[in-house]
């Protein structure tokens, strides 16, 4: 897509971004997606600083294509992560879960392209004001941590498109070429895909978690822990317990005690399907197999082109 602003911004072939998901997005997945023509992201939120450095170096060795790092701004040692990103010469950073004004100027001073993930229009405007190069607008359908507004992608993308002038990436509920085409129709210039890449061969997710994604049906995910940070999970013992706590009016402190520490690692990385957090989007209901990331990218592009061709024949005079 020669005239696509996202492809130009990142110097990539296809406007497909692999989300930087904790415990699922290591160097192998990022390199595979980048090698396939998209933009791979290393998910730093589940990495100690020395582990992040290792993943960046391995990714550089595995691809000569652009890749980036996703950095949750609430990460406790974020200053160390940022330092490593600068030292290792990473040129693309996606930030999330925090104020983009905090680190965007510093990153751009070091020649880094910055993208911020937002759940709503007002946050997109703040990100644009902070000087980011592009915005990811993530709808309510998405897996993992969500915005409290619970705005769906179908509503969010055109609203954000109308409000900002910088490039817009759509996320939430997108896992196929047809949904990519729909996002473009709404005003997006690229898509960020998480759940579909969880169920890839190169994903660092535990095989048990990958299989639970493949097995998921409609209604098998739930948005919970809303008094903390809303998170979409596959329904399991932990998720349903959290729901029970919320329904009886548990305080944020009680919910935090229930959540404890390392529950996401327990579920997604270690494969505990009962007591772990299994973060995934609603689109998991449409995922039926585990494939190489390159095959996923190619199938999405092929289906996108087929859908666009078909839609052109449906013109109403």
C-alpha cells in the first residue's frame, strides 16, 4: 500500500500491526510478523529489563525489517525499559496505559516513532496533543485491559477518525481480512491484531492457553475487575470468582487481594486454565486453529483484497 500513511511511517509492506501482548509477544512472534511484511511488537510489560534487552537483540538478529516495543506506561521500571530501548536502537515504540505526555517528547528526541493506544476520542486528542505519530483506537471487544467507556470498535473508529488528523490504527475484534476491510471503511489506516496472533506457532503463550483460545465460543469471554482496570478474560474459575465478587459489591481492595500477583503469568505463560488470567478478545470465537504468523498475515491480506473486490461490485447507483 504505497499511499498508506502507516506503511510509510513504519516502512512496512502491509498495514498490519501485531499487538504487544504480555506473556505472548516475545521476539519470535515479533520477528515472524515483521518478516511477513507487517510490524511485529515485543510486549515489554511482562519482562524484566534484562529480559527485554535480550528479546530486542534476538529480534534484531532474526529480522532486518522494522519492529517495535510495546511499553505500558504504568510499568514500575519504565525508566529502565526506556533506557534499554534507546540504547538498543529501537526505532518504534507503542505506549499504553498512561499519560503519553510523560515519555513521548523524550522518545522523539531520540528519533523514535511513537504510537499511543487509546480507548476513546478524548484520549486520542490528548495523544495527538502530546505529539505522538499515530494512535491505536482499541474497542471494547479487545482482549486484556480495556477502557472504562466500553465503546465498541464500530463506534470508536469513526469517532476518533473525525477528531484527529494523525494516522489511525484500529484494534479490538479484528482478526481477519474482512474485519480489516471493515476497519478501513470506518476510517482506519491500519489494524492492530492481538488475539489471532496469540494462536500462532511463534507466540510465547502456553500451549494450554493457545488451545483454550481455539476452543472459545461466543460468550466465552467476560469483562471484569472494573473497579481496578477492566480486563477481558476467558471465563474460568478465576474470572467467574471475580465476577461474583463484583456482583456482591466487593471493594477495589478485595478485588486486588483476589487478583494477587502474577496471575496473568500463571494463566497465559504457565498454562493454568483454572486459576490464571486468560486475557483474550471476543474475536477468539472466530479462531479455529494455530498457524504460523506468516500464514496468518498472508491469509488476512488475501481475504482483505477479496472483500474489497467484492464490495466494489455492490455499488448502489
